[in-house]
C-alpha cells in the first residue's frame, strides 16, 4: 500500500498555477494524512482528491470503489485509487455552509432498490460546478428572521408558520421549519439574498432587473426565470442535492458508509431521524428533531461531527424532506441534458405529467427507509405541498 502512495504522489497537482517547487509534500501516510511544507496560500482550505485514472473523474473521501471483491474462485481483486491531487478551495465558506467542490459524480442507484419507474436506475455521470450549501435544514428561527425582514421589503405574503411545541429548551433555535410551499421557499431565498446584499436568483420574468425580482404570489418559474450566475441563495437542483447528500461517497445508499446489496442492511438509527429510528424524542411519538440532533447525543450541538456526512452536512437523510428546484420528470435521467454540465431538470413541467410536480429529496421523520437513500426521488404537487429546504450559493 505504501508503495502505491509513493508512486501516486508524482501526480500531485496544485491548482492556481503555483510557482514550481513552492509547495512540498513531506508525507502522505497510509491513513490518508497529507503533510506538506510551504503551503501556497496559508490559511486557505485544501482537499485531497483521488481518481482511478489521471483524466478523472476525481473524488473526495476514501470509501468509493476502492474496495476488495472476491469472485467465485476466491481470487481477490483489489482496486485502489491510482492518482491523487490537491485542490485549493475558495477561502472559508459562508457561515453555516459547506463548500462542495466541482466535479463529476455518479447519480442514480446502481443497486436498483426502488422500482424502475422511479427513474433511479439510470445511473449517469453528472458534472456540477462548485457551490456552497447550508449544513442544516432550514430552522424556523432563520425563516422567521428573514420573513420578518421581507414583510417590510416587498415580500408581503411569506407565511409565518406556527411555532412548534416540542422541548422548549432546545426548540427555540434549532427546530426545523415545517410546512413551507415551494413558491414560498423560492421567494424566501430571494429575501435572504436581498437582506444580505446579494443578488437575487429568481425573477418573475426572464429579465434579471431589480423590478422583476420574485417577491410575491405563486409563479411557476422555469429555468429561464433563474439568474444562475447570481451571488444569492437558491434551492439546490436535484443533481446538486444528490451530490451533496452523498458526501463524497460513490454508490453508497446513505450519506454514511453503506456500500453493498440491500439498503436495509445499512440503515442506522444513530445517523438519521426516520420512522421508528429510535431517537430520544420518539417518546413523544415520531416527529422531527432539532436540526443535526438525531438522537440527542450530538457532542457539540449544533455543530458536531457524529452524523455529519463527508461534506459536513446534517439530516441529508431524514428529519424533514427538502424541496429542490427541479420540475419532476421520472424519465429525466435518460435525457442527454441529465449528463451535461449542471443539469437543471426539465425546463417546465413534463408534458407527460398531468399535474405540476417538483422534486423533494431525503425523506423525513415519518419516512420508510427506502426514501432516505441518497438516490431516492420523491415528488410533490407543489402548489399545496409542504416541505423544508436548504439553500445553496454558487462558488467560483
Ligand atoms: Ca424518529
Ligand atoms: Ca432532511
């Protein structure tokens, strides 16, 4: 193993055209710990990525297809990463968000856990630009803060949900938002952007002028209503959401190590809140838990590490289902657009669908195990369905 690492270090590349010889690898041990001297940008963030071939695709995390297989003759084939590189990220992410690097990931479910009609079986490569994403589901506290700002700044119909009555000592700051419609989620993203001085993403008309910012009413936005290059907050696309949920793991069922036949064999009540998951609040019945809290043993609540995925994200499986941007189309993965850069879903509702559906991901506190899988696709009639969501922002 050690010789493999020594060889692959020859392929080290540091982006941003660093002066030759400036950064020096001192050690890269067989636990994956990289040590170097003369970092090119002290204080910046770096990630080690690996690829099975020098042309990529590049992955983060160490539990992808680098595994040991035994065939019927009991011969073992060991496949290991063959190439490594170090990528410099863009400074620290905004508060409360994680940085998701640009790159390709395998979208869909190779295990065929759900019915073929779900569309998940069409495993395809999706290439996504870098982005930031909220570590947690949206809390009611943050919703209320932005909605209150919006009420006096042109966002006149953002609802103020009923306060949840559960465990008064923890609910105030950390209970997830319940019951938000897709339209209100999109408008709220704009309000959060404007409140922070960022450029809004969603527009009532496909002309990105301040007077067209989507602030009120129910408007069936299509991809042309979205200023994708804006600096502000928006809903993740379905592809962005799935990449973030996987946390750098390839072909695992859940956001934690879970590679193998049968998702049910890998479900873990200490990692997610789902139906009868065993979290401590189930003594009150099945329900949501504070974000990132799952069973009450979060060591550094609300920002610990025990249930975070490889990107530092919480509750990508369970607790509250989460809206995505995309119109739902079960056949979308078969389109060439799904394997092009930054897939955004259908431009409008699928003509084959008789009603308006948007994508919901991740399952929730009352969901069966199947819906908690990273690849699981759900849909909801968005004019009157409710879910939570988390925001993303573009990153260069
Ligand atoms: Ca539960
Ligand atoms: Ca969730």
